[in-house]
């Protein structure tokens, strides 16, 4: 078993390089992949065994928890409070049982005082180690905060780790156990002792293990992220990988490690402003550390056609500067196509060719003219393996606001008079497949599924949000997913990346396959449908079962 040691201050982070056990191949015949979520204390998929990995950065908690002129080190640890305080949330608005109730171990270095609040209560304190009780309150939700009220500037509090009760058996990283009696003799590995080696929440690994490809756009913090240079990338040593949009993101090392442990191809998304050195260094790390039987799926940025995003405006500016078109929108589309090919070539130089890469151009499901432009600009299709779209069925943005019952929601989803009804979206897919065939690239989906959301609401309980939540919990949604995925296959689509991993339903959308990572399958219709489709529709295209 190959091991890589990474020094993080005085904490040694241990990453495992590969596994040879049969469990690594659950996804061999899977035809679906999944998107990750953003690294956040609100993420109900809870990827990491150390809850502090996704905590809100101390400075982002201002003014509610952090106050005063706090000074930080390069990794974001408060080194001098200057009479103020530094606080963070490490669990926020998560359903009960997302993580288990019980006694959690808090490890730390340095000297100072910490307090805990909301659903976290101090049990015992010792130098370098606290024990806290985390239990969901009467609201059946989990919220937990940590506050540093004193720190020694010569030896500040740092390297905080918040570790759950229990552990795993060494030969089964996909199952959480509560003690030695649940494992064969000598094989129990407690989270509090082996957290750096275990790294990932076993419940998360159990969910992710069935998927062929993992798209790291969200976990990598790509959307709205302006980073340009390799030195600006997320680092293992940072206090937390959570935070605001455009600043958060897990390190590349973590994403590659997750792909290796799951034996899943990583779909890697390059930030829109990344320079050539960043792209080259990124490719070198992946070539050196990704299991050799896995193929990097490579995409430049995310939805650059969408001007709601920073990257959408960036490509337009760059396209205009290059003089690619007299129309700013078309200039941006051409720049996206051109820059994608430049990135593909940089990766090919590092990998010694294109054989191990899946080079992806992407576009807008309902806009075949955009697809044509992206594929044909300077013959970009000759340098790509696949064209990706994001097919969502939801009826229509205006129509969603007029539903009065859950039955109305399903009528909206299925009535072909609506622009984004299931049938209409399948028609768009067929149009896109014809273009993909014309230019000899595979048609795949970078995202997709139901898209019920009203972006104009400002409250989780405002109309029509409760009806949209109820529709996603209705057994009829599983039927529609089966019809939708079957239609995708019938149209000739190949890899389909569902959006997304477990996440709570709220005003921003009902995207989660499940609502939280430990939710029972029988309570998650979309997840039932996805599992059934993968079981009944194993890989159907050449090269899938690898």
C-alpha cells in the first residue's frame, strides 16, 4: 500500500495511494456519475471525517462570531485576538442524524480558551484535547459553533480537528462502526486516532462508491473563483477548505485521493483565469498521483455561456481582447472553445498524448447553435472527445410560480406545452446528439435531473418551495427519473452526471439525490431511481466498463 505523508504544521496528514481489495470496483459497469457539493458547514453530504475541514473560516463569521481586529497566519488560524474573539460554525442547518449524536473528540495545538455553543456542549477539557457532546435539539436540526476567546500569540490555538465517535474496520472504509466489538480482532480504527488516514466520512464513501465518475466542480470551488496561479490554489494546510463562493475549495490532493479510493474517474474543472503554469502543474500532479487505470475527465470552467457567473463575463472579455468576433457573446463562446483546446494540449504534453484523457467541451442544452459554434471554432471538435450538456426538466421558470398543489407540479413536469417539460428536454437532447454525431464526439451530461426551483423566492418556506420539496419526496419523482434516464439512453447519450450529491432542500433548489448522507433509501425517490437505472442499464457504450 503506497503512502504519501504531507506535513501540515505539526499535524501529519496521511493520504493513502491505492487499495487492491475488490470493494474498489463497485462502479465498474455504472453508466452514471455524480457531482460533488461545495465545501461548507451546510453540506449534508459531509465528505470529511474531520468536521473542521468544512467549517466556516473565522473571518467569514464576522460580525456574529468573530469580533475585533483579529490577526491571522497564512493558513487562516487566529494568532492574535487583540482583545477580540474568533468564531466559526462547523455544522449548520443539517437534519438530525446527518452525523451521529455522541461524544466528539476535539484535538488542537497551542494555548488558549475555546467554548462551544448551539448543539455542541463541552464535556471534558485537557491540554490539546476536548470532548464535546453533539446532539440535535428539539428542532431536529444540527447546528454547532466554536469560539476562541483567548489565544497565546507565542503559541496560538491551531490545527483544530473535530472527530466523531466510533471508527471503521480496516478492511471496510464504507461502514461506520461504534467500537472494537464491531470489527475483527485488531482491525478497529478509531476516528479520533486514525482521522488523518481515514480522511473521508465512511457514509460519504458508501454513497459515492456506486458512481463511475465524480465531477469535482463544486468541491474544487470553481464557480466565481478568480484564482490564476498555482500558488493561489487551495492548500492542505489551510485552517478550513470552506467559506464564501469564489474562495472555498478542497485541495487537488484531496480530490485525487477521493477518486483513487473510489476507483472513480475524476472530472476535473480548470478555473477560468488559470494561467498555463497552473494548468501544467495541475496536470503533472494528476499524472503522478492518480491511479493509472483512471482517466482524468477534463473541462475548462463551468457554464461559461452563463453571464450570471464571473467566468461568463471573463470569457467575453478575453474573446473581445483576442478579436475573435464582433459580437461580445460570440467572442466569449469562441474564447471558451479556444482556451479549452489550449488546456487540452497542455495536458496532452504532460500525459504524453491524449489516450488517457477525456477532453470535454460543454454548452447549453437548449442552444444547438452554441454547440455548433463551440465545436467548429478552429476545428475544436478535432481536439475533443465529448460534448457535455446539462439537461434539467422543470417545466418553466414562470409556470413554477403558479402551481397550487403537488399534482400541479407533476403536471408542469410532464405537459409538453411547457418549454422545459420532460418530453421537451428529451427533444433537445436528440438535437444535441445529432450535432455530436456530426462532429464525431460523444454526447454526455455534466449535470442533469429535475430542476424545480424558483430563484425569485427569498425564504425557504415561501411559495412554491414547500410544493417543490414535496414533489421531490413523492414516489412519482422516481418514475419520472426512470423515464428521463431511459430517454437519455435511447437518444444516444452516454455518461450522465447527476446533480448532485446529498444536500438539503431549500430556496436555492432541491438538487440533492438524497436530502442528507444517511437518509434511508426508501425515503429518497430520486436515489431509488438512480440505483435502479444503474442496476438495469449497465454500461452501454464502448469503453465504459474499464
